[in-house]
């Protein structure tokens, strides 16, 4: 990564969580998979894997995360939180809040969060988060939180087959330093992780909802075999999506893909 000085990043983060140790790689299959390997071998909370390029970058639901060299940020944080496994989806939402704050620093109010793991700019995806967890018995052994941010991709570089995408460069009209984005992201992540551990999910949930572009709007939640339509009412206290469905039932949804469905005739 030409504009990426991993030693400087370690020095600036001075043993913080995350950032106490930066594993920088020119090429890796997936920073998440590499981080899982490190964690299994005993890596500590706060160690970070960053790569210039991923050959098998992973997205949610088995999708590919396009990861060319020299353009974007692919970064995974290893955590060992003392939380119940059922709470791990909240870690993804917390990471989304941290990433949205960083992107807002470049693009202001055009940044929004889309449940469960996307950060959008002008409604186009600029960042995705993939959290993976390993248990030891009934306890969380570790969680790896991978964040991919499109930084210097051009619009023509995107294959929009999973929906419209964008990058910081496209949005601000100039190249953006990946080093600066990584530093801001790790600092913001650390701030929100401490809030989450000390105060629980409630402040994260509040901040997440304040940055959601979809509150009160008509959406569809698509999963493998079903499509549920309704009004997006935000997150419940566990992080599940709250949908007021067509039968006026309030549903708590824990997985699926959300799309705006403004063409749907709503009588709720
Ligand atoms: C998604 O939106 O589907 C999640 C995308 C997550 C991509 C990041 S890039 C760094 C980390 N390593 C991976 O293989 N995936 C995540």
C-alpha cells in the first residue's frame, strides 16, 4: 500500500484497542480469515489486520467483496469481549456507527446507515462490515470485525450487481488517503467499543437510528425464501430490525436484505 505506513499507524495508536498491533499484508485471501487464524493462535484483543489487496474478500451471505490493490481499505479488528453470543450482532451495528462517523467527516449528511451492516453515501454503498464469532463452550472466545471501505475506486470500477455502490473519491471528487481513513476508523471504533462495553447497546442504538436514512419509510426485507413488506421502525433493544408489516404486526427481524420499496401502496 503505497500511501499506507503501518508502523506509523501503530505509533499513533500507542497500544490502544484497536491498534495495539497492526498486521499489515500486501496480499491476503481475506483479512477476516487471517484474523481468525491469528485469534485461534492466541492474538490479543485490539490486534488489527490490514491488507492492500484481498484475493477472496468476503461479503455477507457468501458474497464476494471486490478488493483490488492500491484503492481501498480492508481491515479487520480482533476483539475478545465478555458478552453473550446473542449480543454479537450489536458489535456489527457498533462498527457501522463508527464507520459512518468517519465517512460523515468527508461527506457530511449524505452518509446513512442501512441495516444490518452497510454504510451508504447518497444511498449508494461505500462500506460493508462482516463480523464473525468463535465460541469456547457457551462463551465468546473472540469476534473478528472486518470493515471494507471503498476509498479511491472510480465509478467505472464498480460492478453494481449487488446494488449501487460508490467511493469516497467519487463523492468528494479527489483522492483520499487510506492511511487517514484507517487512523480515523480505528480511533472511532475504539471510542464506540468502549461506550458499548461500559454503557451497553442503548447509546449505539440511539446513534445508529439517528444516522439511519430509512426510519418511517416503506421497505422490503428479503431473505432466501421470503419477502416481507412494511414500515421500517428502527432497531429493537437487541439490534433486530423492527418492521410494522402489512397486517400491522410489529416484527423483529434478525436477518435479511433491506431495500426501499417506495412504489408499494401502503395503507398502514
Ligand atoms: C458486506 O457488506 O457484505 C460485508 C463486506 C465486508 C468486507 C470486509 S473487507 C475486510 C474484511 N475482510 C473480508 O474478507 N471481508 C471484510
